[in-house]
């Protein structure tokens, strides 16, 4: 293999090490989102938020496995493994772009679904306040639109150090409403998905091109050895 082939080989190997790291980060990020929302799985509106988190988690696992295959194919200079890697990388790249476009285009719709979810949890508190208390502890919020929704008596979940099972006005006055807290949570995560996803997709495109070039060069080398 010439110097250019060796360069492509090791650049592809380094790219796949980066993919392994990206895969681990996506798995961690998706797991955090799933664990944050899983407490509310009995509410129908949770489906949209959970679906995005699960897609991120699955993509992270796929990226990790594909990157590992790419590392092996590059180091062993296996044309079959590199070709398979290129095909899977192309499918992964398209899937990731689809996810980014979905989040970008339907950002408002997903946010509205989350708001309906919070509203449903708030309405349910009269018969079962477990979900609302869990929501308030998770997002460190109080009330649907603010602590004033509770009047003058605030539940223990509205503050970090309740006294006799309730919180005082001084403890809840700085707490955001749960609607605002959940919206902020989604805005932050949506930006991470969009911009970090675009960066990863650009790297994946370069890796796809390099893998195709290395696979082609490996095949040509094997043909020349047969003559």
C-alpha cells in the first residue's frame, strides 16, 4: 500500500476512535433523557419525548458498533469489512440526518406535546399526586404556571428541604413553573441534538468517503498481487 493509502488507513482509524467516543456520548445522553422521562410513562403525551430519547440511544449503540467494525476493517485492510462499513455508515448518516431534520422541523410540535404532558400530570394530581411530585423534584419546579397555583400551601416536592411535609413561601418563590422548566429542558436538548448531530454527520461523511477509497485501494492491491 502506498503512502496515500497508509494515510487514509490511519485517518480512518482515528475517525472511528472518535465515533466510538461519540457513540458513548450519545448512549449516555439518551440514557439520561430516558431515565428523566421514564417516571411518567403512564401518560400518553410522553410518547413523543420518549421516542426521541430512544432514537438517540439506539443511534449511539449503532455508531459504537459500526465504529468498532470500521477500526477492525481499517487496521486489517479487509475490503469486505470496509465495504460493509461504508454501506452501514451511509445508512446511518441518512438516518441521523432524518432525526436532525425531524427535530428541527417539528421542534414546536414536540414542545407542545411536552406541554400537554405537563398539563395532563397537573390535572391528574387531584387523584394521584405522585407524578406531579416526581415532575417537580426532577425539574426543580413548582406548579403548572408557578408556585401561586397552589395558593398558600406548597407540597414538599416544591423545595429541597421541606418542613413538616410542606415548603414555605421563601423556599418556592425562586422556583420556575413546571411548564417553563420542561420547555427549557427540551430547548437545551434540542440544540444539542441539532448542532452536535450536524457535526457528527460531517465527520461521518468524511469517514464514508475515506472508507470507500481504502476499500477500493485494498481491492486493487489484492488484484495486483494475483498477477
